[in-house]
């Protein structure tokens, strides 16, 4: 059961619906994987990343360059560009209970909310709010009494929301056992649980089974196979892992497999902001491996999401490291592929970041008891988890619900990969990490001494954390 709990908690989305989940709700604050998570992430969703890649969503197509040489008709005044309207969240009105959800989850939640309203004689409203607008607008509208009572959101929002007193803890009691360990852990912050989880996602190794019929036993074997296929002209990209110019989210399993860590963890799994590991002995060894992989041609800083996607979709890359937001496109392109954990690196286990989504209660609600009743009595069911999976594409965090969808090899592959992961850090200090870490990878890929690149990044991150 323990192995099953870990697998279920870390699995990602089915390929047939993954494209949707990569676009609307990146779960991460990481640099976006695709203007999608990422639902990704974060998404990326981060995203995230986003995310996203939430990325995200959670879950990022490059803009076409502007042709600055194009002739301009100076005799005709071009119409002024319309400014993008600032999003304004819907008013709650006189409703007794208000839930904010994105366009994917709203259709599922609306009839459930109506049933709750009928049963209790209440006015319950599900209002549609874009996923990437929920967090910031909750903090603005909540204090004014115009915000929601319940929101959907990503676990890596907790650092900001809990620190600012924006969400309330939820006592799941014995029902915590209904969910995977990693899903509950993700929504645990400072000893309290702040969400009812409903979905998870993570990245994994995607292998073209026509080019590489058998899974490599080690990353060293993967590297040898990929470079040999590139050397004989069979493929153009040995390992399609997006960088452009560096991507800590996608690099994380290789970074950890080679001995690195970003923040230390306490016995209960919580992250320790005072223990930044980027310049630890293991992390510097990992940095050296990235320099080797770059020099050998296995990893290229020029691989964007688009290049990763196109090269694998056209059979010009034997391996990709990406999330479920990409597998739908691979299937549509007719590529035969398998999803599996990234193999060991020099005996080390690659860990992936795991994103978790769930329902949270606003600290500004005037109906805390009603909110908890709705979550624990109406959303805390196998049927609801399955409906959210069917429409949103992310497998359920509830154990029994996952068992209903776990036969699919895509789901199983991402699940096994996620089994080697941990929740992406939700502590506020993680926000100080991404930019400098991205710069460090770019410096390594352009020839800077890897130890110098990571040490400089670690110093910059500590300064940002100290400055708040």
C-alpha cells in the first residue's frame, strides 16, 4: 500500500488530455515550460516551470520576430493598439458561498455546488476566474469582503498565501489516509494542512521505442546510445530537454541524480530555507556533469520547448525529458514512445519536482464551517476526483480514484517517475532561486567554470533571501 500511495501521489496526466492541462494552470513559479502548464508548469505552470511549467500549469511557444524592415505607409495613420484590459474578478453578490475555479474545473464544480445549495438551502456560486489570476486576486478582494470562500490552486502558492495569512488550515483527519503521501505533504506547511488535493503532475523520460527499443539501464547508457544515433545521422538532437538558455525545472532530475540538492529537508519532508545546497559538494559535482554533457553535445542550450517538441515528434530525437503537456502532440504525430523514470546517474537516483493542485479556503471567509463542509463532504469523493481527472487531465490524488485510471501506460510511466520525486518547494525562499539558477546553467553551457557558475549563483540567491 505504501508503494501504491507514493505512485498515485506523483503520477501525471494522460496523453489524450495532456495538452489541455499544460495550458491553463501551471503549478509552479518556475520559468514557464510553455505558454501553455507550463496546467504548467505552474502547468507551470510553470508553472513553473509556471512551470510551468503549471506551469502549466501549469503547462511556451516563441513569438515570431518583428520585421523591423517592413515598409510603412506614412500617409495612413495606423490604428492605435488597444491596451489589454486589466482583469477584474466577478463580484460575489449576495451568495452564501463562492468558489473560484478556472474554465476547466468550473463545469465539474457547478452541479456539485448546486446540489450543496439545494441540500442546505443556500445560494452557492462557482465563478470562473483564470487560473493565473486566482492567487493575486484572492489577496486583493479577500480583505475587502468581495473575494471567494474557496479557491482551486497549486501547492507551491502556499509559501506566499500562508505567510500572508490568506488561507486557512484544513483538518483532514482520517481522510488524509485516502490520499497519497506526497499530495498531503505538498499541502502541508508549517505543520498544518492547507488544501484538499485533487491532482498531481511531474516530468519523466520519453523514449522513442522505434529508435531505442529497450530502456537504458543507466543514464550513461542513455548518453552513449543518444550520441551514437546523432553521430550516424539518425537523429539531430541526442536528448531533447529544453533549456533556452537554461532550465532548472527540467534539469532538476539530472541535477539531483548527479548529487545535487537545492534545499535541505527536515525529517518530516519540509524544506529548510537556511540550507541552500547549490554550492554543496554534490551540487558542484552535478554542475561539472552538466559541463560534460554540454561539451559532448548531449545537452544543448539552444533547445527550446518548440525544438524539443518538434525534434521528438519528427523522430529526430530518441529521448525527451518533459511532462504530460507534450505527450498528446507526440501521439498525434504518430510517434511510438514509452514514458519511464530517468535512469540512475553514476548510481544516483534522479528526483523530479512534483506539482500538486487542490482546494483551499480563504482566511477572509465568513463561512468557514460551510466551506469545510463543502470540501470534506461534497468534493472529498472518488466520483469528484474522477470527474476532475476526466476534464482536467491530471490523475486524481485520491488513492481509490487513481486505481480506476492506473492501467494506462502513460499514467503508470509518469507515476513511476514521480515516485522518485518530492513536492516542488513551496517556501517563499524558492522564489529567489530560479533566476540565478537559470543564469548559472547558461554560464556553464557557454564555457564558464561550472563550480564558479554555481557558487556565484548560490551567493546571489542567499543575498536575495536575506534581503527578503
